């Protein structure tokens, strides 16, 4: 994990260098992109490239791209028109530092830069396939669609099926993109892509439900963001619908589904197994 994250941080720095001209938006982009975080999505891209027998460093353009898309989504999610958050990764959100308009443009800039970075990959066919994967899962049929459900759903009308549909878009879709893009970098076939999608579905749902639990029980300092935000915005989540214990049981169930998906790969899945289990019990 340490090697993956260090390599990702260096690659992100190179993928978005400082700009000496008048384009201040690059500073806002770098402020959010290089703010740290767990880097789970790019790590998954690299780990799946390795699991599928590829040279994991060759997946770095795809890993950087998925992290740029994730960061853009966080910048926009924090805006006053969305969740109106003031803290992200332990420091003020992008719009609190650079203003709403610049934060909006910083998110737009990261989204477009992500696809530019994908096409720095030397294999144009793999780059095109990865770009199509990311575009589909980050757009209205994936992450953006899930966010739309979150914005439009009346809290009291949200039930478990709608909550799952929302989270499959908001959280799971980009994790699926990361895992599948790692497979694409290694030249893996459709069977591997399907198994990676199943793994991501399990890990993504477990991650989101654990996030709901931490929103109630977590320590804001450890999390690097404010807690109690769902209740403050009168949003339903797995804890409000099921309670903490039942929600954690679902985390374990989804994690087990993710682990089962790894059995489809001939490579050593020990790192991914360990990561999935640690995410299921994380406190930050």
C-alpha cells in the first residue's frame, strides 16, 4: 500500500504541474487533488493491473485519471448548491479557499484533465477502452446519476432499494471504473472485467455503508471531514433505516461478496483481500 500510494502521489504531481501564467484555476485544482486522502480508487487500479499479470506501473495514467474524477466530484459535492461542506481531508473545502466560481471551474478542469491523462498511455487501444469505461461509469448512468437521486430524493421517501440504487451510482460506479481500468491496463479479458466489477460492487457498497456508520459514530478529526451531515440535511442512510448493528452486518456481507469475486483470478489476491477487510472495519 505504501509503495502504491507514494507512486500515485508522485504521478499526480507530474500530471498536474504548477502553471506560472495567469490560470489560477490550476492552484485550486492542485489544492484539492494533492490534499492526500486514502487514494483507494487509484490503488485499486494498480492492484488489479498487477492481479491480472500486468506491469502495474503502466496503469498509472488510468489510476491518476480516476483520482482526478473522484476529486472533481468531491469539490462539486462540497459546494453550497450541493452538500455545503466546509471541511474535506482535514482542511477547508476548495470553495472556502478559492470561492465558489473557481471551485466549480477547478472541478471542471480536473474532469477534463483526467481524459487527457488517460491518453498519455502508450497503448492507444487500451487508453480508448479505459476512457470509455470511465466516461460511462462517471456520467449520468453512474456517479452523476447517483448524485442526482441524492439531490432529488425526499428523505422520508427513501427506502432500501432506492438507497442502494443511489449508492451504486454515487460510490460504487467509480470504484468499478478503477478496478476495471486496472484490468484493461493489463490487457485482461471480459471474464476478468466481470469479476472486477463484482469485487467493486461489494467493496463499494461496504465502503458506503461504513461511511454512513462513521457519519454517526466517527471522529471528525480522524475522518478529516464533518460528521452528522446526513442528519443535518435530513438524508436517509443505512444507519437511520436499519440501525448501526444491522448496517455493519451488511458491510460484512458485501465484503464477503467482494472476496468471493477474487476467486475468479489466478493471480495472488492477498493484497486486495486484506484491503477489502480493512476498509470494512475502518474508523477514518
